[in-house]
């Protein structure tokens, strides 16, 4: 069966065995870990491999493509718009826009020879 089974359960993801209830806690983590393992990504001790990284990627990708913060927050299911902040703390493209030029500050060439 390649489609969602006939079911009135409101959950997005259902188990693959009848009675097709919601997947159990931790299943998404195990699925995402298998994806990382198959792709040979994040295999070092201490590397994060959970599904949270997918949410982070969605948030930063949406922001990088100009999608407004309230839309991103609603897509991720956040009630508080401030909940989005941890996802976007490393938005490098927008952080670069905030950077100040150092042209007005003379720097010796030796600084860059490190």
C-alpha cells in the first residue's frame, strides 16, 4: 500500500499496521536517524540527528526565500511568534546585511597573514 489508509484519525502520520493509529513517540526520530545514516550525514558522536533539524531547515529556507516570519511561525505550528527566534539565530544571509563595514578602521596587512 503506497497511500494513506482509509481512516478518520486526524494525525498526519499513521502507523503502517492496522488499526492505523498515530505513530508512536520517537518514530520520527528513528526515521530521521535512518535518513542521516543512509546519507552518511551527522554520524559523529554528539551530532544531532533528530527531526528537529528538518524543522530548522524549513524555517531558515523559508526566511532565506523572503517568506514572512508570521507565515513561517504558523507553518511550524508556533502559537508565540517569538518561538521562531531559536530557529533563525544563524540566518547568515540576513546577518550579513546587518554587518558594518570595517573600511573606516585601518588594519595592518599582518593581521590577515595569520
